[in-house]
């Protein structure tokens, strides 16, 4: 009598070898390789620093490689370790899907939601982002990290979830456009009301951003042969409207920041007189963030915050949002 049996899959010769491997080492291994710091990796995984150092020793024996080596005040990856990061991320993400952890529930989640951005972007959208996250995820903590110019570590370190980044700055990871901000001319309210924006730019000393590259409208002024004089250089873009409004001068700035600043002090705002593309602000997600449901939720929060700030600006200016 013949009995039908299910077809047997050929044995994978590598699977039995896993029985001798402690797979619990893979999570701290990825943390060490990504953080390049035993202390930060331990905090990320939730174990003590001595425990992480012990785990690193076991990982080194497992792979027969130092993985990370001391260089100056930090750690650098060996070539073998650099090859491991991508496959480790993929394996652990697939494992998380197999285990099927409970999905992100904003009503219950108590995580810290970390958003990094320039001080100017925080000035424009920070309040609305904080309000929305607090309202939709009442047990979460909102953490705003600000920088003047982003460094590579700003995209991954200290638990950052997302970076809001001006297109003027480069990013090592993919970016999505969040909103655009047109350029305007700002001046002290006591300037000649009959003077055009171009006359203001050519007759009053400028307060400008002190960076390696000046903002794009200056290229348009140079191309048009407009003569102007730089009177002050400021390292924080957000301070420029405050200084112009309080101390005088003229500046090229973004409309959203200028409009928000005008709520706090008198400030003259005129359209920039030459054609120039608006300044885009992009979303850059932490490449280590693997929680798809949380990313989708936060992406929606970001979009809603922009709509709310545009609606508020239109109401305050008495015109439709542009």
C-alpha cells in the first residue's frame, strides 16, 4: 500500500551550524557597528556597558575579526564589519516581521519621538509638530533636536527618528520633499515706504548668513549685476529677522520664518524682486528606523503640521497661502 507523504525539502547544511551560535548576539552586534561606540550601543540595546563589552568579545571570537578598532577617541569598523551592516539589518528586520511584534499604537505607545531640524525650521513648524504628536500620542515624549548645519551623526545618533533638512544642506540618505519656502526681502519697518525691494537691497547694508555658501538669491543678484554691501554676518539663520527688525538693515530670508517673526515685532516684508526658486525643506528618515507603521504615522503628522501652519499663515496675512 502506497502512502502519500509531503515532499521533503532538501536539508540546508548551514542550518544545523546555527545551533552552536548565540543569535542573541546579532542585535548588540548591529548596535555596535552602527553606533561605533560601546556606550551608545549599550544604551540603545538596554544593557550595561560591561555587558556590551563582553558581548563584543564574544562577537569577535565568533567572526574571527576585531570588528571595531580604536582610532583616536572613537572606534572605526574593520572591512569585515563594514560588510556585515547591510546583511545584519536585513536579517533582523525580517526576523522582526516573523516574530510579528504588536503594531504601533499611538494611543498607547510611550516612546520618545525625536525630530531633528535647523532652528529656523523648528521656529516655523516645531510648535505645530509638538502639538500634534502630543495630541495623537499622549503617552509619548516629543524631543526636538536643533542644529545650525547638520553633521553626519545628526541623521542617526541619539535616537533621532527623522531630520527636517533644507535643500541647501546635503544628506547621506534618501530625502522626501516636505514643503517649499519662497524668498522675500525683509527690512526694518522705518525704511522708506516708497523704496522698492530692489532699492532696499542696493542701498542698505545686508545682514546675511555666515556660511560656506550664501543663500541662492545672492546668485540672482550677482547675475543681474545688482550692487550691494554686506554689513553683518550671522551664523544662525533664525537670528537674522530679529536683528533686522530690532537694529535695522536689510536681508534676504524665507517667507515662513519672516511671517512668524513679524508676529513678535514690526518687520517689513517685500517679495524678492528677481526670479529665484523657492527653498525646499525635505524629510530624511533615520536609515536604522525599521518600524513601518510608526514611519507612516509620523509622515502623516508631518504633512498635517505643514497644512496647519500654512492655514495659520494665510489667516494672519489675510490672503490665501502661497
